[in-house]
C-alpha cells in the first residue's frame, strides 16, 4: 500500500511541474543556440526548485500517525528582517543561517534572467513582479503544507518567512540587472563585429 502512495506522490508532483514547464516553454521564442541552452537550464532549475521547496509528500500523510493538532503559526515568521538580523547578531556563528540567506537571495535570480532573455516576460518590471508572486506562492504553499503536516506526529514543517519573500524579490532584481548587463555587452559586441566587417 505504501508503494502505491509513493507512486501517487511522485506522479502528482512531477505532472504538475511538467505541465508548468510545458506552458512556459510554449511562450519562448528560440532564435539562437544560446537560448536553447538557457531554456534547458531554466527547465532543469524549475524541477530542482520544486524538489527542494515545494515537493508535496503525499505518501507521508498516509503512513504517519494523525493526532489532529494543527498549528497555523508553526515555523511562521512575519516580522521583516528578523531572520536576516538574527543571522548577523547571533553570538555564535551559524553557517546554516548564511546559507539560507544566500540561497534565498539567489533562488529566483536565474528565473528572472530567463524570463527576460527568453522573452517570456516583455519587461523588467513584469519579470520582477512575476518572481514576487512566485515567491509569495511558494511561501503560502509552504505554510499550507506545514499546517497540514502539523496534525501528524513527528511532523517537520517548512518555514514560512517574510524575509524569504524579500530576499527572493531582491534576487529577481539581480537577475534582471544581469540580463541588462548581458544584453548591453551582447549588443556592444555585435556592433563592434558589424563595424569591423
């Protein structure tokens, strides 16, 4: 029975992310080889992101003991900069804090770059806005998952932190800036080659 739930877990998770990937790919304009590479990395990153931040373990709910004591506030932090300040003011150096900060800062950076470079988003603002709502969706989903799993014994919920939303959004801005620098360099190189020939 457990193996059946495991199959359902794997299929449901990957089917959702596959459909999202196909929908995004349908909006891409591929007119050079480098865009194919970016699209491949973008799609791979989408699957990896889902695996680490949104994977919904259906199998666990059917094999764990339910106690009915759900907690909405478990692992919830709505105070801006609380986690960031804590990382820099803790007397003892805790590497995991900085790994989380850097990880959240860079989490959506490739996505923002890809949205602009692959012409999925037709403006920098829309790319950043899309990443903001993506991050918000991740945090709300993690809150929902934590609430569900808190009703079971030995639950390990995901953290829902407003600082994650802020860092993800700043990371999206970084991705857009990288895109602008990249395109400026690309056009400069193209202009120099044209003038040379």
